[in-house]
C-alpha cells in the first residue's frame, strides 16, 4: 500500500511539473517585460504573412519550401513570426486569393490546415507566432470586405473616383457595423477554439502562439471628422474583442496590431485611450520611412540620415507611451527598400543594411537600459520567392514573397540571397536572445 501511495505521489508531482513547465512556455507579461520560461523574452523576428499559404495542402502549398524557410530563419536566430491568420475573399483586384473565408461563414479548410502545419513545424523548432485576425487594408479582404458582406456597399481604392481616403473611412466604419463585427467575431471564435489537425493540440493550449492580434494596422479613419465619428466604436471594438479572446483563451496574450500614434491620427491621447484597456496585454507600433515620406530609395544617400533621425524619434515616442501605460511594446513592422527602388534579388542593399543596423541597435540599447520594449519583426521575409511578372505585381499562382499582393514583389522583402542584411539581422537576433537568457544584463523595467 505504501508503495502504491509513493508511485501515486511521484506520478502526481510529475504531472504537476509538466503542467507548470508548459505554463511557463507561454509568453507572458510581467510588469513592462515579456517573459518566457521565467526569463525575459527578447527577440528579432520577421513578418511571414503567407506562412499558412505555404503550409496548405491546397493550390498555394509548398511545404518543402516552408520547411527550408523555417530552418533558415531558425539558423539566424529569427524565432518570432508574425503571420496572417485570416483573409476574406474580395473583388478588389490586388487582394490575395484564395482566402481563408471565401464567403461569410464559409471557411477554406486547406488554409486552416496550412496554419495547423505551420504552427506544428514552428513548435518543433521552438519558434513563436503572432497571429493577426483581420486587416484594415484591402490586400486580404479585411474590415472592408466584412462591410461589403453585410450590405454596406463597396469602396475600391484603385478606383480614382473613390481613392484611398474614402476606402480608409469605409474600412473604419466596420467598428460601428454590428453585423460586420459579428461576422468577424464568429471567425475569431472559430480560430481561437480550433484544434490543430496536425499535432492535435488546441490552439488555446499551444505555447507556440505568442499572441492573438486583433488586426493588421487598425485605424479609426482618415480625416478629423471621420476619426471623431469613429473613435467611440473603435475604442469599444478593441476592448470587447480583446476581452472576448481572453474569455475563449486565458493562456495567450492579446495585442492590437497598431502602427502606434500613426494609427491613431498622430494623437497620443487617442492612442492611450484606445490601448489602456486591461484586455490589451502589450502594445505595438510600426515604422515605415518610405511610406511616410521620409526616405527616397533613388536618393538614398541624401535621405537616409534624416529618415533614421525621424525613425529614432518615433521609436522613442512609442517607448514613452508604453512607459506611460505600464505595458511592454513591440515594433512588429519595419522595413526599407533596396537601393534605387529596384526589387530584384541580388541587387544592392546598402541603405537597407545601414538602416537595419541603426534600428536594431537602438532596440537592443533600449531593452538593455530597461525600456519597455521586447523586440521587433522586420517586414518582411521573402525567402526563396521572387517576382515573375514585368510589372513586379503578384498574380494567382505566383510564389509568395514578403510583400503583399498590392505592392511590387520584392519591394521590402529580405531574400535568402541577401546575405549582408541577414548577417546583420542574425547578429542582433542572437544578441537579443542572449540578453534574455542572461537576465543579469537587463536593466530594471519600470
């Protein structure tokens, strides 16, 4: 009898030990730090939005390439991948197809299985994923397509009689469209409660997932009037969606996918109000020197210094807001084009290499000083992909690169052949990981 009791106690302690170990494997928040396995979690990651597409057993799949890509990323210490986990079939010409959701409430099982495969393979390599659940922009359907499905009309930014301002306000009307938000929440419930068909793990119990992200770059509108009109619904959508995800899945972090203050009409007040909710665990910001008019790749020697100055000022501003809110922050997009604005692999990346080193150095220095920043994901991993068409634009059946289908393929992609850029990324990725494993080097976070 004593022997049986002893065996029972040993088994119980073993079970508890495994449970505690698995719990520690989830990325968590402590104060203004991300932690994992009881240590600070610092990283240099990348955006690989098309990961589920490569993992699919369907028409877009290329699993051998995906496995090579994951091995390559791991070899450089790039262990955090930001991945598109939803797309909605759109009639807008430059949107990705096929989509996770070709019709309201109808789901493409092959892409969901592709996401399963990606997560299962990432788990084998001890990599972490950030999964974003819709898009403010048109290239994956997103908020605008939910509005189309619920009868709100349609706006095409490629139509010169409508344009980007009208499209952005149309997408932002999503937050107050109850029918659209319901369709989106239906998809959120489906994915967050999904069981992985490859390794049989519930998504909600898989520490491979670092964070659910509400959307890619949510904004409340494009003009003072539209922003003022949409802000209450914008705030409500952030708070209620983040709360819903936590109710479905108490294990994972929830973030928004925001660009920072650029995503709240340059207003720190709006940003703080939007993300002070306790249901948002950590903050995000993006950094786009070219898109925001700071950098000209055809005049890179003249424009790079001021672009770097503006970038560092923006990073410091966003870290300051994180400090005010008492939350960690992650810069989960930044990138720069190749010299001269060309897109072909093998062409010079002098400006990019200098810019990447500057940005990654300030992220490391800030983290070492105890600032509330955990890392960054560069945009984007192009891997083995390349543009096939003379205009550089993506067509269905083309290989995926880091650039979404509405942009020239290769514009901001880092390819496997970009050895100079990858050396820089690998250097900082490994130093960030080492900093996390040696917590004595880390300053006291506030």
